[in-house]
């Protein structure tokens, strides 16, 4: 029997992991979470074990780097985590958690992590969203050693591929991956001393990443922000109808991608291509029905299903969507703009 600390920010993940671990005779002796939402507290109560909550700084996913630049924050983190090492856990199992500093990883004999991609493809914090946005058709779940370099540890187990349907959203993919990842972890712990080697996948030279924010220099020498979170805001002169539809599926869990009509925010929950034609400026509205808006995208007319974020938002045929709201105002990441 293994003594396990589960580190996650999702109560659904904790529930699935705990069920699979208990089914293989292992014990959840503690839970490490990021933030204290009521569903997580209730899930921890069901386990009847100590709960350690990481204090967070908005926009900081790397706990160690935040600690290095903020002494008061570092003291708060160490205080909140002071009892973790006393559990003497055999395994620290991470899944959808902030990047943890070394002293937390060392609180258990074996730190491992669950990642929903065929590593090393799609390392980083938004792998499900990235695979939908890139149009991938297969999803793998992997379990790997946790090392200081993010999602770079040796892969211990890889699932069979799950089909990514053209209608799949991030929420649906997460739901399908939960029992797969939980079962994979339980098997890894049970067979820890006799795990078979995992053959690494063939990867392309330009390895797909899943970072929310990435700075890069374009052909003109201008430094721009790129990455998955940059796709949250629809850029009508850049995004195709397919891009918009994929973004609606990828970001469904956080309300969908957005655009603006004047000062009003419009969140897109679904997008469907009507016809492949360009007869107007990108963003121009052709028709408005109850719950839907027909708009000119870069390459086609797209029918949007969505809603304004406030009761004052309105749009009529002939008007235009123009995205002006900074992404950082919706998501606490100051460098997330496209």
C-alpha cells in the first residue's frame, strides 16, 4: 500500500484519483490544492485527510519563481505547507496544479505528475485547449516523473489514444480523461518496482507547446506575445471561421472566447461556418436572431452563438465586432495579449 498526497486544483480530479487509488489498496493521506473553492474543500472532507492550500498570486503559475521575488509570499507558502513533509508520503501525485517548488516535490519520496498529452508534445499549462486549437484527433494521457523542468520528466506510463471528436470541448475532453488518468496512476503505483519502459513518441522538429504565454520575435524584429491564451480574443482580420469554432470549443470551461461591440463584451459559446465567402470587412454583422449572430470572419461567414456579458450589450445588422478588451482584464496574466 502506498501513502499518497494528491496535488490538484480540481475537485473532480481528486474524486477520480481517490477512487482509483483506494480501489488498488492505496491511501490518500493529504491533499495539496491551489485556492480554496468550496467544491475542493468538500472533496477533501470526503477523504478525511489534511488539506494544504497554496496561497496564490494572480497571474503567477510558477510558485517557486513567485517565492524567489516576494519574501512575504515565500514565507506564507512555507507556513501553509509546513506540515506536508510530516506525512512522509510515498508519492506526491500532481494533476492540473501550479508549478511547485523543489521543497514541495521533495516532501514525498516519489513526485509524479499526470498530463493529458503525448509528452513531450504539448508541455505546459493548457494542453487540452492547445490540442483542440491545433485540430488534433487523438488524445493521450501520460504519467511522468516530476522534475524542475516543467513536464520534462521521464514518462512512466501512456494511455491508449482517446479520439478527439470535431465537436469535443475542453470540458468533455477533461471528463473523458479523468478515469483514464486516475486508472493510469493507480497502475503505476501498484507496479512501481516493475514498470515496463515507455517508448517515447516520434516528435516533429517544431514541438507543439501548450504554454498560455510565450514571447517571440517575428520576422520584422518586433517582440510579440503568442500562446494559447492569446486565442481567447477573436482577431477578425486574422482568425478563420475554423479558428473561431475551435476557440469556442477550447475555452468553453471559462466562458468561451470573446470579442467586443463598442464597450460591451460578447462571449462566444459556439461557432458554425455558413458559407466560404468574403463580401464584407471582417467582423461585420449580417444577421441577428435570438441567440445567434451571423458575422464575416477572415475567410467565411460564421454563425455565432453567445451572449453579452452585461444586459446593456446590443448589436444589429451592419454593425461590426471589433476586439478591444485586453485579455489580461479577463485572465490575470499581463502578457497574454496577441
